């Protein structure tokens, strides 16, 4: 069987990372074209995949104008730029892997679902947490009934203090009007994952959260606009000079340093921190997304769940506690601890993933798992191999949108269901 051919739209960290799977599995997939507006990124990507100059272009519309030149396309643009290329490539018959979030409004999400379903193409949304060995083990355990009927869940996303500063204070996702809400940008992963492992979406949600710390009024006395010029930088946990400088000194040329510089030299880093967004004081940026948020969910079965996202943690894996009628489960992305009410014994199950659970570590094998499933679905013509298809992803996006309405309006919101949609089982 010939390798599945791929075009890539967006050669940032996510697009480059997903495409690297093809380099590791040349017998199964091959990248044949890329569209990326940044010259350095485009050329680096083209060199890695040995693309001819004509196959590396600066605008996805150039690729679309050529018709269907590949079996599938990976759309990895910024969040607000997903709809138009999806509509164009679906109409051309491309199968599509779309980075999360699929879109930022209910209307756009539904248009994407309609487009791929009308075109008869496979869509895989980048909800990579569904594809990890850890998730598979946890879901199998719950489905076995080992802890009985599920009653309640606590789920924590510890964003990490420096990750918040990098992506959501200084970076591309710092403002809702330029990107989207924090819940959609960062935590649609988590609300989607809860829906997946519990077997059903919530029916009602409420939410609270705000931007508490990264504000001008919390700026330390004597702080400068940029870390390189700041007399109090050495005592600040959010020092860009220290965080990125240490990564460069350690040879950490992947994410997040790869977002800050194109060339990994002290000179390039100093220029970026002096002139670019990543050298700014975290108390002097134009950010407005929340730095902590909770979401409360109620399911049709009567089960409840709470989700907490907070910036103010060390960088760590997500943590989950699930409470059933016959036992309790604790998970941390690497191990599962199960306590049995009948025997009053505890078992620890080690789950071996691939790398850490963040983007730099491949989301614990989730990035590779997504590409493996998507390529297999395209090669075999079996979209059921994809765990994050259009209807499933639409449902979890509607949950995120309802939770944000609840936070902004101080309300309890009903989660609208896709129509039409297959009936899903209630939470066990």
C-alpha cells in the first residue's frame, strides 16, 4: 500500500510536530506540500521533508487552487483561521486533520461539521488526549465497572506558571479578541476528554473565573516594561530572561523556545526579548484571558463533575479523581490508583506513555496516537478509527461555549446537543 500523502497548512510547532510523524513512519505517510507565511519556518519545514520549492508556498489558497494534490491535509493555523481552509479543502475531497479548537463559535463549528459530512471526507480534530495509552487504560477500567456507577469527578489542569506567562500573557492566546477564551484555547482538551472517558456529555454547566494576577496593579515597584531592562527581574518568577535563557543554554530548541526565536543563538534571543512580545513584563501586557477558572457539570444520570484550570502551579500533568459506588480512582497521566470499597485494598497501575503530557512532550503519546489513527482511517477508508470525529468534537465544543456563557453571565446553561446526533450512553 502506498503511503498516505499529506499537505500541511501552518508550519508552526503543532503543524511541524504532526508532520514529523510522517518522517518517523515513511512507509505510511509522506508530506508533499506545505503552506506557511513565515519564510524561515517554511524553508525549515521544506528542508526536513525534502520538498521541491514549488511545493512550499506562503498561502494555503495557492495549494487549494491546485486541486487535490494529496490524500489529506493537516490544518494547523491559528484558531481563528480554521473555517475557511476547512471549507475549501473539504470541497476538494481532502480528508482533514484539524487542530483544536475546531472553531470558535457554534455557527462555525456546525459549518465545519456540515462541510465534511456533505463532502464525505474524514475529519479528525486534534483532541490528542483521547489517544494516549493512559486514557485508553483509564477508560477500559471505567467501562469494566470496576468502581461501580460513577457519581462524581474532580479534574485539574495545572497549566503551570511559566506556561501561562508564555502562551496566555505574552503569547498568541493572551487576548480573546485576537484568539479565543482561555477555556476554548487551553481547556477544550479537558472538557472533551471528560466527555470521552465518562461516555456522555454534560447536560448543564456553570462556571466562574477571572484574570486575577497578571494585571497592571500587581506590577512590582521598579519593574520595567521589558525583562532585559528590569531592576527587579532576578526576583520575579516570570522572568523571560531567565526562562528562555536557561532553555537556550540547556539546548532546549523545541517548544516553547521555538516559538520565541527562529535561530537558536544568544543574539537572536536577545533581539526577540528586546523587540518581540515574549520579552515583555507580565504585568504590562495587553492580555485579558482568565488565569483561573472552574466549571461545574451535571450529567443526565445525575452524576456531577468539576473542572479546575489554574495558572498557579508547577508544570505538571493533569490530575483526576473519579468516585464510584464501588471504588475510587486517582489518575495523574502516568499512573492509576484504584481503591476497592469491598476489599479495602488499593492497586497502582503504571501506564507507560511516550513523553510528558504537554505539547513539548507529545502529550504522552497522544500526538502520535492521533496521527496513527488519522492516517489509518484515510488509508483504509474507515473513519471509525478516528476517536475525535465531527459529531463528538462538536458536542464538546458546545459544552465549552455553554460554560463560557455561564461564566460571563453568572448563569446555569443547558448544553445544546448536535442535531442530528446518535444517542450516547448515559454516564455509568
